[in-house]
């Protein structure tokens, strides 16, 4: 028993150390690479401006990556025109991925008011068109009912809506 523990303990230690190093990518100079991503879709963002209080500025590349050459700063400002500006302290840079919340412009209520037009859309229907709109008589659709039951039993219809994803992102921000 102790022999197995003596063998497995160093292997487990090496695995843990290698995963910690994999989470913090470093350049050859010891500088860390960070990624800026969308908080809802988790896609990397390009051309995001990163400014430090030490007069250092950089933009993200097409993969959303940026490297800070100097760690001599207290605060970092991250900004993009389509996302809310985020200000972070230097001790907040523990993770290599920084999430930005998108600025979403939505309409609360839309009221559509129409006027009556007597055009092609309001022509009277022929007898054939009326017959096509009526349901066909021929008994129950057993295959359709089996598909409906399978859909209700095996498909998860509780997907998160965009509103729920935004709320979750704001709660974890």
C-alpha cells in the first residue's frame, strides 16, 4: 500500500504543477499573456484598448490576446466601444481571461399601428384556398404523436435566454 502511495504522490504533484503552469501562459521574458473575451458568448475580442496608470497602452490582437510589458501599475482600464469599460487593480490579474459585458440596447415595448390598405394582401380567398386551410380528416397522426412524446421526454427545452445569460454574467462580474 505504501509503495503505491510513494509512486502516485510524485505523479499527482507533477500533474498539479503542470496544470497550474498551463493556466498562466508566459512569454520568454516572463510576461503573462491575457485574453479578453465577451462575457456572454465567451468569444475573444479584438481591438480592445488596455491602458495602465503607468502610461502603458496596448490593443488586443485577433485572438483577443495582449501582453503587458511591465508589471509596474496599480490600475488597468479596459475599453471597447461596444462593451462597458472595466477598471481592474493589479491584484485582480490572477486569471488569464478577462470578461467584458456588452452594451445592449433593447426596446422595452413596441407598438405597431397599421392602416387598412385594400391591396393584394386583402383579396378574398377562392374555394380551393379555403379548402387547403382546413385540417385534413383521416384519423390521428401516430408518428407525429411519437415524435412529440420523444421531444418532451428527451430534449431539454430549458435553454438560458439572452436575458438570463446577461444576468448571470452581471452576477459573476
